[in-house]
């Protein structure tokens, strides 16, 4: 069994990023194929929000670990990032002719990627 000291968190975080992108691409293609432009566009925009959120979270974690230096404007951005994401979601839903359920499904791409990564870790931790 794998001990916590043996777990490589950087590799797991990289896998989460790749899984997120793969789910975004596949989900967008499926949404376009099954429901057309409003759903495909909505899923794409929601996935884009999810990917941007992951990159911001990853940068935050890296800066807390001491790998990156944060600047003064980084702290302001940290406080306002969810306001920015919420504003982007509002503009997308209000002014674009995309499906709200598709946008919400796209936003949860990161959550699905983390669940997949957890399953991978569980399966390979037994070996």
C-alpha cells in the first residue's frame, strides 16, 4: 500500500489538469453532436470557466508552497477571482444564446476530473 510520503502530488495535479481538458473536449463534442450549438457552446463556456478556475487554484497552491512569489496584485486577484468567474457566468448566460444546464455541466468538469483522479489513486494505491 502507498504511504502518504510516497504520493507524488505534482503528478496527481498534472493528471487532474489533463483529465479536465480531456473531459472538456469530449463533453463539448458530445454536447454539440447530441443537442446542437446551444448545448455545445454552453458546455464549452462552462468548461472554460472550470479550466481557468483550476489554473488559478493551481497557481495559488504553488505560491503557498513557496515555489512562486506572489505580488501585491495577486492578493487582490485572489479575493476577486470568484467575483470575476461569477460575472463571466452571468454574462454568458444572460447575453449568449447557450443552455444554462450545459454551462453548469461544463463548470463541473473539474469536479469530475478530481473524482476520476481519486479513483485512479485508489486503484493504484492497492498495488
